């Protein structure tokens, strides 16, 4: 048994069923699970293995990132595509991405997960859909390995692309796979890694990439496989007007209507973006969640998600940084700030409060990923906790700690990030890995791939 006592927490925002905000309390954690919340717990406990003084700290449940493409951390700031909208942006980047391999995926994951942990994310999903023909077949295995080493709770998704340029899709043929290859590997990953139990550190979902890069039959087969294995389904949806036009031209349906026709709705489905859902479609989501990606939507000029309408309709909504090539950072606290501001740009003074935004970023995200064992703070919940020190001068004069978190501050590091009862980051330093070494290796792989791509383009290999 391992136990941990977090004592003298100044203010604890639980986001639990009673929406409790507790002043001056302790949290006692045993084997990664919260056993007790109260005051002066030290007096009644027999010498806990580890005691951490949280005097002056503000505590929250860890943030949940509901959509990412971790490998893209190696492709930030590519000048050829930097200012383009989604479709030409993707076409330009496929040229680079077709060179990724196991090492690139591993170091890309380490970079993204490091950024997430330092900025308060304790549980992340990833959407990996690029499997180049010459790469090893174990790319997602490498992501899971990275997650286990760094100590983040991880929801891997087996992404896929089966509709290449030759068949009217967007991606080049070099990065698409056959349906048989995709489905066989999906089953292998579920069998090898998916943990359906409470407090699972690793889960697997199936995630055909988007309406313009996969066939309708792969969507149907993926849904059948996911439901047979009781795993979730994920895809990009209603991200841009270009996608809407594509669906109407190819299928005679709007993107969400296409999902309905493929039986891709329900509590076991979550969509990235959901910007171009109309009011009727929002009321027909049937439990499907939305991963809201404010930075990516602004960067790619995609549009503004109807966040307030989703909240009003009680639809599932979580927050996400999206791929690092479209954000460009994996900074969860910054993402909360951007959600708050973007929502206010759309809805003005009727916009979401700081509390509502933080609830979306924590409990909302966990619910979107189908979890009831993390996302809020209570006894029997996973000890996924983050702490901030708001005594810094950057927060001076602010009368609401939650406004401090979503509007103020000179940096985004937590004082402490705890996943599954283990301290994995402190003041921006990761406790399980050597981040300087990881950064150096990631840079080396990134430079190698980008140089190779540019050299081949010059020689007009593509
Ligand atoms: Zn995405």
C-alpha cells in the first residue's frame, strides 16, 4: 500500500455533485484513490508514507484533454503551411507526416505529454491517424509506452485514413491503409491495452479520422467493432465549411446527418470540434460529446463552437488543445483562458463563467471520455489533482481565485500535478523523465524529418 497526505490546502474546488468549495482541508490518498477529505487528518492517521504541505495552495481536479495529435509536436511552425486554412494546411503537412516512424511518435508524445502535465492536464486522449506505408506498425504502442513512463492517464485512439486522393479523399495514398489492415490493428490494440476497469490508466478507442479521409464502410465497421468490444468512438466532425461542402457533395448530407446515418451517435461517441452543428443537430447529439478546441479553431480560422448552447442543452462538452501543429502548444491552462475569451467574443456578457469553463476543462472532459472515476474531487475518485500558488504578484489584487486562473498569471505551470496519487510535475519540472534529454532528442528527430521532406520536395520526388 502507498499513501499520501496533502495537508493544509487553502481552497479546494471539487466540481463534485454538491459543487463543494472547501476551505482549509486535507486530502488523504491510498493507492491512487482519494480515501478522505477533511481537516486535521494527520492527527488520526498512522504516519502516512508521504506528507506534502499545501499551505496557501488552491486545488482543483486535473484538467482533461479530449483531443490531440501528439506526433504533431514535431511539426510546429512549418513555414510552408503556417498561415493556411484546414484543407491546404493538411495537404501541405501530409508531405512531412509521411516520414514519421516509431521514434518520432515516441518523442512527439513525450513532448506533448510533458507540456500537458506541467500545465495541469492529468488525463489526455490522443488521435493518431497517420500510419505511413514504410513505418513500423506499432506507433500507438510507442505512445502508450511514453504515457506509462511519464505517468499521465491516457486514452489512446486507433485513428485511420482509408480514403486517399485516388478515391476522392484528401490524403495522399502513401498514408492511407486498407480497411482490413486498420481493423486488424484496432482489434490488436484493444486486446493488448484496453483496460475497462475503474481507475484505468490506459484505454483504447477507435477513431477513423474525418469524413474526408475515410470511407463510410470503415466508419460502419469501426462502430461495429467498438460496440462489440465496449470501447468508445471518436472522429473529427463539423470543423469547417469545406468539410460541410464535401459531405453534401459526396453524401448528400450534412456532416452530423452523415454520422446519424452511420449510427455514429450516442454516449460512446465523441467528436472533435463540432463547430458547424446547427441548433437542431445539437439537440440530436444523443449523448455524444464535443471536444472543444478553441486555439486550433482560431488558428485555422475554422469558426467558433456554440459552447454556451451546448452547455444549455446539457450536451457533453470537454476542452482540448488539438494537434500541436494547429495550436501550436499543448498548454491546458492557456486553453482554458482561450475558451473563456472566445466564448465571450461570441456570447458577450451572457458568456460562460470562469467556474463553468473550469468545469468543462475537468469534469466535462472526463464525462466526454466516458469516465466517472476521475474529473472531480470526492472520496473514491482517482487522485488526479492539480495545485496552483496564487500568492504570486501576478495575481495580487484579484478577488476571485477562479478569475485568477482563467484571466491572470504570467505563466501556466502548476505548483504540483498529481496523477493516480503520484506527483508527476512540480513547478514545471517533470519528476519521471529527463525533459532536457527528451527535448534534445525530439528536436533531432523533428529536424531530420523536416530536412528530408524539404530535400525531396526540391528534387520533386512527390
Ligand atoms: Zn484534430
